[in-house]
C-alpha cells in the first residue's frame, strides 16, 4: 500500500494527513497525538473515523495541521481521516456518511464591519 494523502479543513484550520500501513501510531506536527490533543473529547474526535471503520491499530498516520484553534484542528484532522478511509475502501463511505464525518462544515467567522465593535455588536449608543 502506498501513502494516502488527504486534506481536511474546519474554520481556518487545515490538516494534511498521510496514511500508511503500520502499527497505529498517530503523529501530529511531530508530536504524539495524545500530547497534542490533550482532552479526551479531542482525542475521540480524531479517532472517530478509525473506530467506526474498525481500523484503529492498522495504520500509521502522520498529520500536519496549522491555523485555527485546537478544536478546529481536531475536526479538520477528523475530516481528512474520513476522506482517507473512503479512499482506502469505498464501503467505509456507507458507514461514515450517516455520521456526518464526510461533510465539510462551512461555518466561518463573520467579518467585522466598519463603524461597529464586532461583526454584529454595535458601539454603545448614547442619547444625550
């Protein structure tokens, strides 16, 4: 099996995932993924596509991720891994699609408008 390369995005986070045969090591930015994603929730999100397709210990995964916050990065990795699992075996699509793991979340931060404090919030109004 050659190396499978896939990209996942969430908000401003971009994750590049390289999947190859191995013992189940997951490296994120040259660190172990458990030290990079410290909370159990984030680790669950990263492992979700592997657990659903029953490939938890079968592949070595190298991830380069940048931009955004830690939650956005974890969800970007999850999308990239889901895409890689679909390329590996087309039947995985049937498992991952109903869970919503193949959908790119389009929600982005709304831009700040001029003459306002934030995107929607206005400066304080003083009548007198």
